[in-house]
C-alpha cells in the first residue's frame, strides 16, 4: 500500500468520464474541436458534483526511486542523480494503480527531472527551482493572469503543479479557487503551501466538474507539454466547464525562445536573457513544445468556441486571454 491514513490509492484514480467519447469523435473525421466539444457536453448531461478534495495532510505517498537516493550527502547518491539528469530520458516509474490512471504521454521525465513530477523530494525542489530557472518571469505571468480575473468568483487552474497560479488568483480576491494536476506528489506540496485552496488529482482533457462550473480557467505552462490531440481535448473541456462569457487565461513559452539571438543583441541585457532562454529551451526535455509553437493560437481558440481578447507574443512567455462565446 503506497498511501496511508484515511485514503486508499484507488481514491486518487482520475475520473474517466468523457475521454472515450472525445477520442471516438476525433477518430470519426468530424470537425475536431466542435466534435470534441459536442461529445463532452453530451457526456456530462446530468449535473456533476464537485470532486472530493483528498486529505493531503494525512496522505502518505510511496517513495519513488529518486527518493531512495536520499540523503544527498552521500557522494554515490549525488553521482546517480547527476547521471540521471544528463542521460537519456526514461519512462516514469509509479505504483501500478496510480500509473494506470494517468495518460502515458504524461509519464515522461519532462524538464530532465528524474522520474518526472513523481517523487516526494524532487517534486518539492522543482516547485522552487522552476521559478529560479525561469528568472522570475513565470511569476510575472501568474500576476498577468490573476489581474485579469478579479471579477471572477470561481476559477480552475489546470496543471496547477505547486499551486502558485491558483494562489495568485486567490490573492486577487477570488473566493472559490481550485487546482488540478496529474501528480499527487506536486499536489501534496501545493496543499501544504496553500491551505485555503482546493486541489484534486486529474487531467485537463477530462475535468471532473459539471458543465458551466467556473467563471474562469487558467493554463500556465501546460499546453506545450501535451500532444496537440490532447490539447484540443483540453480546450473542449474548458469550453464545457466555463460559464457563458467565461474567461480562459493562458501563459506558455514563447516561440522566440527557439530562435538564436542576434549577436548584436548581446550588447544588451535583453540579448543575454534571450541567449539564456534559447540554451535552456534546447537543453530541457519537452517533447511536444515544437508542436505547440506550430499552432495558430487565434484560429485554435476560435475553432474551440472562444473569442480572443488579448494576446502577447513576448519573450520569454506568450499570453492569451479569450472569452467563451
């Protein structure tokens, strides 16, 4: 048993409502976004209660192989961890019951993180280390998102990780804020850091909420880490769960990161920042980022039933704000 306390491992299994229907529509040759949207709405015809929030404080998650390398004061453990960081990416190892409920594309070592987002110790370090590696730029994006949702009463943060975007939204006075993520390891840390927020395990392409549940939904550094097929399903689910006129706020890495900076720009601080993010983007493991950069964001949102309100293709992060039609 890898979870102790009042919960069983099966309690963290994600709901499977709607995913099969969406896949069938996509394979049928119907218009992809509109077909997925229709399938999602038909699947959730009856009112759906909000999911039960796990008692994260009493939840004990089984250590995965990176956790067994602790303490890092031992040179042998440090060496093994460094080898993993710079070697070929491996599939994530999880307890079987938990692994069966998570799509296979998620179980990869994104960002070169040993065993991905699935360890007690490294996931904690990742929450802090990610912001450091991004030179504080992601926190600026979180604030950009939060400032545009001040009139919302209910907000869902998809791919919440450590809960920082959800917390930024709550600080703007939004009373009902939820976060969802496929990693219970990240969610346990998020719940400890943000006791006033509600965190549940799950995936964006199969949200465990009823139709028209939220005034706004946020996606901060999520869509570039999913295959385009599942990105379309996520957009369809956002449409289903948003109230009419609801807002969708997105922040993702800019495609400018992938372009070499001009040497003349090296005479400026912006040029050196561009070089840093260019090298970072080509070092970390993100198998779907190029596919995301090829997406025409305005067309993608329009086909999904959204009207683009704002867009910023800045460096190193792009932002989009759209309203459900």
